[in-house]
C-alpha cells in the first residue's frame, strides 16, 4: 500500500513536471525550424563571353555557414557553379537601368543580376543586407569553436545548441537597429511568391517560370541585335488588302521540341529560311492593331492625303525611304506568289479530271474488247479439224466486220492522243513544280532579308513618329497654341511620380547600404585592433614563460646551492604550477580578448574540464589533458575534415542526405560540432522510419499523456537516477538544470512504449547523450533505435542476456585480433569483461574523453553495434604495449579502470578501429552471438534450477528448526 502511494505521488509529480516543459521544448523546435528556412530563388545572372554573353537563369541559395550565395543551374543540381561572398560585399542598383537589375560587388568580382520584377529585386536586396548584418554581428564575438562561420544552416536543437546560441550571438545596438528599420524598403514578405523553396517546386515550375530556356536563348542572342539586352523582341509585319485594313502578323519563335503534340495555330504558316532556326508567322489578334506609318501622319505631311492614297491604292513615299519600298515590293511579290499557287491548284484539278477521263476510256476499251465476238477472215479456210458432229458457226455479214474494225481504229487513235496529252500535262506539271520551287527559294531569301530589316524599319518608324510629334509641337496648333494636350500632361506627371518614387527607394537603399558598410568597416577595424592587442599579449606571455623555463633549465644544469629547500628551481617550478592553476580574475573576464583563454571551466559538450574535488596534482593532470585535446582539435587534419564536411553539405544543399560510401567515410572521420545535430537527426530518422510510418505524428505526445495520467512502476527508479546520470555535465548537474526535465520525459515515454523493459540503468545515460544534440522527441526515437534496432533482444532486460552474450563474443574477437594481449590477460587471470561490460551497455559514456565519445557515437548511429566492437578492440590495441609491460594482476586491473582516460588522440584511435581491425564483417558477429546465446541460456537455466533447489531446501530447514528463547537457554 505504501509503495503504491509513493509511486502514485512520484508519478503525479512527474506528470506536472512533464507538462511544465512541454510547451518550452516545442517552442524551441519551432524556432529552430524557422531559423532553418532558406533564402533561395531564381535570378538572371549575366555570364558568358563574346557574342554569347547574356543573362542566364540560375538558382540562388544563401548558405549562412559562410555567408555565401551559391548559384546552381537548376534546383536539382548537386554541385554549385560558383558562389558570391556576401559577408564583405556591397549592393547597388540603378533606377534608370532595366527593371529588376542590380549589382553585387565583392573584393575581387562584380556580379550583375536581374530579378523578374522590381519588388523581387527589393526583397532580395533587403534580405541580403539583413544576412550580411547578422553575419557581421556573429563574426565579431571572437568566441568560435569551429574554423567555419558560427552561423548554421541547421542550428543545433539540443542542450548544446542553446549554449551555442548564447556564445555566438550578441545583442545588437537598439539605436542602430532603429535607424536600419527606418531606411528599410517596403517589400513583400515572401518576394511575391518568386523567392523560397516553393518557387522551385511543382510539376510546371520550369515551364511557368519566366526564366526558362526560351528566355535564355533570346537573352543569349540579344547581343547580336541592336537595342537593350534582354528585351523581348518580335518582328512585326503589316499587310494591307484592298479595303485598306491593316492586318498585323508576328514572326515568333518555333515551338519547343519538348512539346511535339502541340497543335499549330490556325493562322500560322511555317517557313524555313535554310538555317538552324525556324519561325512562325502568327496573326496577332490579342494585341491592338498598330496603324501603319502612313496612317499616323497627318495630311499634307508627304504631299498626299489619306483619301487619295486609299482611292489609288498606291505606296507610301516616306521621304524616299528605301525600307518602305522594299516592304511594298515584298507585299506585291507575296500576292504574285498567291496567284501562282491558285493557278497551280487549278492545273492540278484539270490534270486530275483528264486522268479520270483517260481511266474511263481505258475501261470502256477493255469492256468492248471483251464483248467483241471472234471474227473469221474471208481468206481463212474452214477448220477442217473440227469434228464432223460439231455444228458450223454461220459467218457474220461483211458489213459488221468492217464497222467493228473502223470502230477499233478510232478508239486506238483516241487512246494514243490521250496518252500524248497525259505526257504533255506531266511535263507541264514538272515545269510548274520547278517554277514553284524556285519561287519558294526566292521567297525564303526575301523573308531572310526581311527578318533582318524589319527591326530597323520599326526603329525608324518610332524615330520618325517622335520627330514628327516634335515638329508638330514646335509648329504649334492655331486653335490651342499655349497648352499641351491634357492626356499628355497627365502621362508626364505619372512618369515623373514613378521616377520620384523610384529615386526615393533608391535613396533609402543607398543610405542604408552606406550606414551598414560604415559599421562593417568600423567593426573590421576594431577586430583588427583587438587581434593586434591579443597578439601582443600572447607574445609578452610567451616571453615570460620562456624566461622562466630558461631559469629552470639553467638551475637544473648548474645548481647554485645544494640545499633543496632553498633551490631556485623548486621556486620556479612552484611558481609555474601556481600560474597554471590560477583561477581567472574578474579583470581578466572584462578583458577576455587580451587573455589567451586556454582552458574554460566546461568543454563544448558541457562536461567539466577540471574537477573541483580532486587534489592539485589531479587538477593539473586534467588541465594538461584539456590543453592537449584543444591542441589536437586545431591540427591541420581536423581543419581538413571540417573543409570536407562543408563541401559535402554544400553539395547536398538542394537535397536530403543519402547513405553513400562518401558519407560513411566522412562520418568515420567524425562529424563537426556544428553539423552533429543535423547528421544525428537524419541517422535516427533513417533507422526508425519503419516504426514512425506506422504511428501517428503525435505518438510521443500521446506517451507523455499516458505517463501523466497513469502510474508507472518505473517512475520511482527514474527519479532516483536522474541526478546520477551525468553529474559532471552542467546540463544534468542540478535539479534545476535544463536537461533534467527533458531526460525525465524521454525515459517515462520510453517506459510506456516498452513495458517489458520499463527502465534499466544505462538507458538514462544513452538518453542524456542524445539530448545534448537533439530535442526530446528525436532523443526518444534515438533510444528506440538503440534498444529495438541496434541491440539484440534482452539486452536491457532484467537478465541482461544480450549483454552477457556480447561479452563472450568480444572475448573471441580479442583472442583473434589481439592474441598477445588476450594471452597476457589469461596468464594473469584478469577478467576484463568487468570493465568492458559497461562499455557495451552505455556505448562508452563516462569511459572515454568527451571528444572521442561523440565521434564514437557519430559512427555508432550510422553503422550500428559493430562500432562498439571496433572501438573496444581499438582501445586495447592503442595501449597494448603498456598492458604487456605490467606483470601483476593487481596492477593490470588498476590500469584497466582508468587507461581509457589517457587516450586523447582520436585520429589515431579511429585509424586503428577502421583500418587495423579490418576485416570486420557483421555476419561473423551475428554467428557468434547465436552460438553463445544458446550456451548462456543453458547456463541461466541451470542457475535457475540451482536457485530453486536452494530455496526449497532453505524453506524445509526453516520448518524443521525449533526456536528457543533466551531464558530457556539460560536454564
């Protein structure tokens, strides 16, 4: 009864604590997702050389890690074509330039870009200014734990992520932010739908996007024609009929080959100019008809009025303009060609009728030949061979024979004449076809010339119209000579208003740009001065240390006095130790830039670097270890790994991570601190996808509600182990620490998912490590992946059957991979499984230094439990020679307890694990697990039988035993 009440009280307390932190963690996740939103979209970029130089559409993506603006050919591309360094760039645009065109200038290059509209351009410029401002604020803190930019594309979502937020970002000046907001341009929040991931999605994104292939082709060829680059040009033809009504035709590009099923326009006539390009003449019915130049001019301008021209149907004499004469000549030739085509159609119809007549005559001839009886000639003797009993045919009259012969001769003559007529018609048809072919070639050449001259004609028309309007304005109208037309005046006012608004926006933008560039320059100068001061302070510190070591070396070489108590060497050593263990003073905190900042109280993972409870010697050893770890993290090899990760993540910017040999090799080198949250989250999602797809999205919240409403037997043990999980980590060191509540939620939810396990000591450490880089739900699924996917069954149950089996498998691998060391342990009867059992149960938590621990976890979450065997063997291989030197079992076991803490070089350890331990097939481990599993089960069955026998014997002996009181014994 009391136990149940205690459990219910503990559970109710736990439930309240679960509710308290639920909203906070969800808000953290949502905030992280908002931060991870990308600035991306299509922009035109001026590129190319020579005649092919023009605007080409490119997919731009902003990467906050380095403040780079990468550009790709398409959103699906893996590798970028290049990048723009936004951190040190300036932005410019001109009001009088083409719409949407702006320029980004860096220290080495200039990039000319063009957005689809002015609003999209303003949005891009404002966003790039904001990104540059944020990057400059983070860059000036000087507290970076990575070689790359502290700004992350995927910020860490765990407990370490909050520490990074506190370190990287500093509060900007409120007055400066107010001035920047005053100068900010008014733009749409999403760039009008043209900026963001949505601009690249959808089945018709490429076809609906204005920056498509046809635009790229026109932009590429626009340099070959006069006029502004990128202008949408169409050759326009004006044809007039007898009624003087102008029809407008456009020469447009041919349909793309990607759409072969597209139906041609009903008023479209395709012509080939004998080149690689084909064009269509399309009657433009959507746009208003543009009057001809002769219809625009007033009467008397060229000596003829409109009525006279309409009546005579004559050509226009535009100051002897040669292109207009060429146009009229082309129109007349087009009419002649139409007439000849009509004549050709008539001839073809006549030829078809003649062919039909010949066919009928031939059919009549064949019919008459079949119906004609056999006629015997008069000179022919009667057939003497005829049988006598056959009756003789009477001879036809002579007149019928002559008549038939005459008819046959007449028919033969008609057939011969018809054949001659057919041959003549065929020759005439061939000549007409040759003539038509020649006319088509001639028309093609004329159209080719016309294609080159029409734009010049149009340009001259516009110039003439402009000059004529100016001339008419100068000459003046006698009716109203003082005031211009009201509609023209209104147009000029509207144009001036638009120009004024454009210049105002440009003025705001340039003022903000000048302000930010001034601040950036001032920050750069202050950083440079601070670095110079820090360099000077480090040089002075180095000189002091060198002088003390020189005094120490001189004293060691030639001691001044023999008394050890008064030896200067001892004084120098004690002084150096005091300096090494000296705590940071408040003055040094205020001027941290002048201090070398060698070792902080906590490392980047939140673990304490120098323990407080230890003696001074232990503190000094811990500080030496921390310095060595820091020096190893700054080696060229670590920087090279960081560069490889940056390049790989840049190549995956437009897609999700995918299992590949390249990713496997990178993870085996270790994931950089700033990318670990992203990689762990992907690894866990990959392994538990089959579970999550079958469950509701709010499955984790449902488990938390169950833990809040129902009592759980595991809750009491969970509460006892919370503060004992990672006491040397600041996130779990006290009940009010940020990780305690999250750890409680994860363990309670897991106990409800696995009632057969409930809670096992060791699960708390696994969840605590996961929470350092993941949020609550991802840490819960990490626990599910380890227990239900990676490890065998009964690994965390009461019997720990799977753990015992793995220890026997590890002994077999030790005898195979490290036979000398295994024989040494067997010789001195040292059972190393007493130490390694905890390695396998909690995946090396609290067994190795934190830097190595998280690199082991990187590979473990990607490859699975085989990594534990690899690194366990690598740890023994690393210190094999030191173990072989020990010849005492007590000394060996003592060294076993702490030797993993002396291993600091993670690169050497990973090389042993992934190179020296090969080959290392997982099938071999599975086979040995199956073999030892049966043996362990038999042993456990025997032990259970022995235990049951012992219990029965003890109960029997207690029943037979008689109790005697003390008084009876005295008597």
